[in-house]
């Protein structure tokens, strides 16, 4: 899951906010303490593919390009 979040550019907290779950729940998924629901994994994989398939708008600077 860490790999998918990195591909998307989301933090664990952001994923928790988007799913409407406690950030502790996401931390448990990431650490392997609890199994990540398969539908959440499938959704993250779909989002990651979309992020990679659709280029960033021209003229925008990513955080990694600053400083």
C-alpha cells in the first residue's frame, strides 16, 4: 500500500480523510497489522493508474521540483 500511496502522491492521513476512516485504521493497513480491504486496494490501484496515465497540467510545479 505504501507503494500505491507514493505513486498517487497521498499520505496515509490523506487516504484516511478520503475514505472517511480513522488514520489509525490506515496505519494498521500499511503496517500489516490489519488486512487492507480488497476493494480499497483495487480502488488505489485504479487511482494510481489514472494518475500515471493523465499528465500533470503544463505550467504546474510539483512539490518535488521546488527547493
